[in-house]
């Protein structure tokens, strides 16, 4: 009968997410420390320092305590994507200060290392991407850094280990929300409570046309004001040039024979003392 996992974490790497199911019921001490490191973000920035055809391995952190070796005979490295903890140097003790993920079912590892979980789902392909990384010449280290950028305990199992941050969207970037702008008009005086002011929004081109027409009307008004004195002056000249009435005592001619402003006809000339012959 297969053992059912009771906890799960997600490691966010530069090559994609890796989902890992754990067995804290069977291995409480080691799984607890592994989940604690995820909750406290201690794996963030940790690089995968060793890449071979059969496994990928991280560097080690210094903050995890030494834990006595836990074993469960029912849990073995018999599946692809098995997650095991690294041993403390020169000891047979395992610690959650580093881990590796196998890409081949290597049963020989069961005697020397502790297996705490397994990679599940399509995230195994992201493990393969890390395995296929270009290596530095003559080494098993990736040429370009592959590291963990975030880690989340999606199912911590232990009640006292809770994620400090809210639920994260690991695969999709959140879209920025548009800021809603509302216009509020406050009344300046209490006396104008019953009055409503109209707020009209006009296109820019209408405002430009309105400005042009206003300038045009100002020019017309200015022209009108400038021409008014000229009109008055012209009227005064016309009045001054009007023909005066002759005095009969001075002029022997009859005043009714004065030339009018109308066209001068032959009859008018004949009535004067000038002799006009046909």
C-alpha cells in the first residue's frame, strides 16, 4: 500500500515552478524543518550547484539545525523526481539545509540518504530544464545561474507553520489595476446649497474655435471703436461744406435760382443771366 503525502510546497525557480509533495506524518522532524525553511523564505536565492544526468542538487544554507537521522523503510528512492535531503559533511546525519532531486529511480540512495517527498505534476519538466542547463567547462555547475526565487508552503500540515504572506500567484503576473478617478465638486458657500452648477466637457477643437471667434469679435469691436470718430468727423465736414443761403441785398441774383445739389439742367442755366444758345 502506497503512502499518501500530507503536505505540499512549491519552489519558484528561474526555470519554472517545482511542486513537491511531502510525508510529514512518517518523517515529522525532517519534513517540519524543510517546511519551516519554505515558510521563512530561507531557500530564496539558493542556487542549484550540481547538475548531472541523474539529479540536480542545491547549495547548503547554514541556519538549519542538525537533526538525527529519520528513516522509514516504506519510503524509498524508487520513482523519478524523488526529493532527498543532503547529509551534513563527514556525518550520517541529514539536514534540511540542502536537498537534491533525482531524475532516475536510484534505489542505492535509500541506504545513505533520507527521502522526504516527490515532485508531482508537470513541474517535473522544469526539473528536466534545470538538468539540461549548459554547464561550465569541466564542471557539473550550470554556466548560467539557476536559483530559487520564492518558496511557498501551499499545504504546511503543521498548524504552527503558516505562510507569512498571502496566497501568491506563482505562474501568472498580476495585471496592474487601473486607478478609478472620481471628480467631486464641493460647494464654496452654504448660501448656494440649492444651486446646481453645470459642468460641460467640450472637445479641444471646439475650445480652439471658440477662442478664435472670441478674438475675431474683439477685433471687430476694436475696428468699430476706431472708425466711430472718423464717421463723426466726416459728418461734420459734410455739414461744414453745405452751401449757405445767398443774401438778396448783396447778390443781385434771385436766391431761388441758386444751383441745387441735383444735376444742373439746361433750363436752370437758361433762367440765369448767362446767355445760352442752342
